[in-house]
């Protein structure tokens, strides 16, 4: 700010000097002009005097002329006027000269006065300038001192600020370090708490799981104790099993309807996570058959009925080379089941007269348990893999149809025929299998979105696909039907390893029926399945067996009659058989050893295709088996599921 004031004063001082010099120059110029004017006036005065002398000469001459030409009066008067005229300018010139001299004196005095004033102003300005210069110098010195002082103060302040900043930064660092330490301590505490909570949660879960397992074991032990208490007097060892025993109620029809091309077979397979050791598998099979003596049999022909005969030898484990569910050779003392292996797959194939899917699952799980134990793997027995060291119970061999039939009321056999899938038949003994593997959780979500369970959802999709296939073919007006297998053990207390299952036929007659309509039909029909309905089915089966004419009829006459009845009241009443084993129960350790299970029902004599489903290890395995070359219906079914957002992994044997 002070620098700006000094520069402003300097500028004002310079302007004053310039004005003074200009005025001085102007005054000098004016003095020169006045001096030149005075010289001019003097010159003019001399010129006027010469003119005056010349004028006087002219006047004399003029007077002479006047004297000569005019009289004296007129000449005197004229001369007076002329003289007056001549004298007048002379006076004027003299007055002008005196005035000029006076004016010159006045101007010179005024100029002197002005010059004195100017000199005084100049002195004042010089003094002022000197003062300003001195002031400026003093200010510069003061400014330098101030700058030095400011520099010193700035340096001091910098040092002070640096010290304070260092102190602050050190304080901040200490604070940060303290906060970081506190945060780390808090994090550590939180982590410790989380770890402790996790440990506590794990411990709680383990305690809960242990409690649940303990409760399960207690329930299992209670069941075993009940069975032992109930059948303690009727238990038997393998040596006490009779050499001959009759077929159960459901099995009586199968020997009469079999042929070289078809033998009512089915298969349950376990796909392991390691390749199979056939030598160990053979040993496991022999040990398992000691626990299942009623499977180590062959079928014989009597006079009125077929019967089972025990075999003393064991079947050999075979490598799979033929198509699934190929026919059995019933000649001689041959087993009516087989155990196969291929890479990492173990399969049990049996003639339907031995038992149903439930018994086959228990048999293969017991076989797997013995196989794993012989490999050195620690596996516990349970209800579903039966303890091979235990002795068999009569209840496992009983005919539960005869046991529970009250023979009061039976369901009628009369029912409308169903639409049949026709196509080009494969060569004899061939069977094409297509398996679709789905995720259990995804299937549950989609079924839940349709307000149904998985069994209802898959049954409805199967009927919907059959209905669309029928609509495309336009070859029949008969309704599409599926024959849904029902495990009677869920409604009647039974531990039999033989046949104890029934069925429910579900029909759709409307070709243009939507999926929602078909799902409602399925829900309604499945709700109708209860103990009373199934009791009527059991009664119908037992009443047919106990019919006097059937019993009295020799077997050579009974076979064609039963075959005709099977064609009339059997496969023609449904389009396709559908069996759902549900979730297969195994020991917990099986999940690390077995990837999944598969179920296959061999195609029928009339029906060209059948379907099955089973669930294990969060995998739902849906299988089609057929004896037709064409697969149009299956394509419709799989496309239908994928449109609903279900991911399906497809496998086939061709």
C-alpha cells in the first residue's frame, strides 16, 4: 500500500515540474514575442518618420500648387484641413509608441513578478520533490527493515508452524496409532466374538445334530425292539428257511404272461464315485444273499401254481454287455435276478415276481454296505441297508396282501382303454433308455410356484406331454393315462421285501386341456389315494386269486386265462406306467461314495414306453425306457421342462 502511495506522489511531482517548465517556456516565448513586437514598433516609428518627412515635402509641393490655382482663403482653409489631416496621424503614431513602451514596461514587470512566483513554485516543488525522495528513501529503508523483519518473522513463524505441525502430526500420529490400535483391538475382539459365536454355533449345531441322530437311533432301536419282541419266536436262520415257498399275490400273474422277449424285469442302479472292484463285489453279493435267502431262488412250475425253490449256489457278478432289463432264462436252476457292473456302476436287475422297487433298493444298499466294508471303508448298517450279520425275519418274507385283505369291498376292474404310443419296434431284446438329471432344489422351487409337490408336478407334465403327443398324431380318441405306482407300506405297516405295491390310473380326456387343468386333475386323483381306496385294490387282487374256479384250474389252463386277463385288464388300461421311488434313504457316509441312483422299468408287452423317477444327493433322475425307435414324445416332455426353466442333463444308451 505504501509503495502505491509513493508512486502516486512521484507521478504528481513529475506533473507539477512539467507544468512549471511549460509555463516558463511559454513566458520566455511571450517575452521574445513582446521584444520582437517592440523592435517592430521601433522600426515602424522610423518608417513613419520617413513617411512623415516625405509627407511634409508633399505638403509643401501641394501648397505651392494650391497657391497657384486658388485664392489665398480657400487655399488657407484647404491647407488647414490638410494640415490637420497630416498632423493627426503623427500624433497617433506618437501615442502608439508611448503606449507600446508603457505596455512593454508593464509586461516586463508582470513577467518578472510571474517569474519570481514560478521560481518560488519551483523551489517549493523542488523542496517537495526532495522531501518525497527523502520520504521514499526513508520508506525504502523502513520497507527493507520491515521486509527483513517480516522475513525474520516469517522464518520464525515457519519454524514455529513447523514445530507446531510436527507436534500436531506427532499428536495426530499418536491419535491415529491409538485409534488404529483401538480399531484393531475392536476388530480382534469382533473376530474373536465371531469365532466364538461360530464355534458356539457349530457346537450348538453339532449338539442338535447329535440329539437328532440320537433320537433317530433311539427310534430305530425302539422299532427293532418292537420287531424283535413281536417276531422273536418266529425268527429263523437261513438253514431253517423252507426249500419251497409260494409266490405272493402280486407275483402270481407274472410267470403266466412272460415270454422269451419280455420277462417283466426292472433295474435299480447305483452310480459310484469310483470304479467297481468285481472281485470284492462278488464276495459282498454272497454275504448279502445270506441275509436275503428269499432272493436266492428260482421259479418252478407246479400243477396249480408256480412256486419258488431255494438255490444252494450263488450267482456270479457279470459285466454289463446287454441292454437293460433283458429277459431271464427260466430253464433249469437259474437265478431270476442278476448283479451287473460297468465302470463305476453297480446294477441289480430282477424278475418282478421276486419283489418290488422297495425290496430292490434295500437289497442293493445292503450289497453296497458289504462292498464298502470289504474295501476297508467304515459304514454303519441301518434299516435300509440291513445288517448282513443279522438273521432274516419271517415278516420280510410274508405276503402282506393276504395279511391285510379284509375281502369286504373291492374296486371294479372295468375301466376304459387308454391311448397307446405306437411306433417302429426295435429288435428283440433291445431297450432304449434316456435319463434326465435335474437339480432337486430348482425342481422344488418350480413345483412350489405351481402350488404342488414334485410328484404332482412331474405326473402332470407327463400327462400334458402325452396329451400334446396325442394331439399331434390324431390317431386315437382314447384318453391318455398314466398308471402311478403306490407303495402300500406307507399305508399299511409292513416290512416285507417282496411285492407290496398298488397303482392309481390318472386319465386326461380333453385334447385341448391346459397344464393347469391337468395339474388340478392330478391333485384331485392323488388326494383320493387313501387306505380305504388301496384296501379295495388289495381286496380285488386277493379275491381274484381266491376265486374257486381260478384255484381249481390247472396251470396249463390257467396261464392262457391269466394272460388274456392281463391284456384286457392290464396294460391296455394305461398309456404308460410311472413309478416314483422318492428320496432314497441311505447311511450318511454314502453321499461321499455314491453319486446317484437310477430306476428303470422294462417296457411292457403293449406299452411301448415307461417312466421312473428317484432322488438322491439333491439329484432328481427321471428315466424313460422304450422299445420303439421314435422318441417324439420324450422330446416334447424334455422341451416342456426346459421351457419352465428347469436345467436337464440328458444321458442315453444309444
